[in-house]
C-alpha cells in the first residue's frame, strides 16, 4: 500500500493545479530548448517527457517565481543526467563534453533538411564559426526566444555572461555578413 499525497503534506489537486498553471504553458519552450540540446526531435521529446515527470514531482516545492527558468534548469539537468548515465566520464567536465557530444550528433529530420536548404550558405558558415558557448546563447535567445535570465538559468551561467556572449556572437555574425556583402549599405551581387 502506497503513501497518499496528503500524507506527504500536499494535496494532489494543488499539485495538478500548479502543474497546469506553471508547467503546461511552457512545454513548447521546453521542447525548443530540448531540440537545441539533443539535435533530434525524438530525443528532444523524450527529454521533455522526463523533465515533465521531474517537474511534477517537484511542483510542491516550487515557489511560483520564474517558472520558465525553473523548468529549463530541469531540462538541462535532466539532459546532463541522461548523458552521464550513457557516458560516465561526463562527470569530469559536463559542459566541455556536452559540446563534443553536440558536435557529433546529427539531425536527420525533414524540418532540418528544409531549414538547411532555405538558410543562406553565408549565414550557415557564420554560425559554424561561432564558438560553441556563443552559439548556444544565440540558439537560446535569438532562436528559442528566451530572455537573458532564462538563458542564464538554462546554461547555468551568470546573466552578465549570457549578455556578453550574445553581444560578441552578434558582432561576429554582423562582421562576417558585412564581409560577405550582406548588410546595410551593401548589395548582394
């Protein structure tokens, strides 16, 4: 016989209501971020599902402040834990190894194929030349639409670091595009 939610000091109805209020509206954002972490739609969906289970288990302890940041931290930590289970050596330096794993992960979805065709080669080259830490912030802020605070929570970096990396990445991209003849005051020939 199991222990009821009430015996744990919380009501299941309150947890369900909190989950509906704070978690459900953020599922699409969680999925976008998970796609940037995993590079595959199926794996991203699995990651979000695992994170949702963890969020439900922890909802009673959530104070209601910054739900997106809280959930993206859960997504990131769940992803790291999944990688560590597959590859125990990731315990040494998870961020460096995450970068290496991401470089070797391929995305064979139809969506990725269409995007590859549509995106200009110059922009793709520019993104490939960004350092991984800057690229990650561009993906979170400019692609997934997260705020600086949310990106900071998702990457476990100070907000100033996020802002700095994004500034440097955008400047690098702007300079690259201008050198390629793309940008204000220049015409593509």
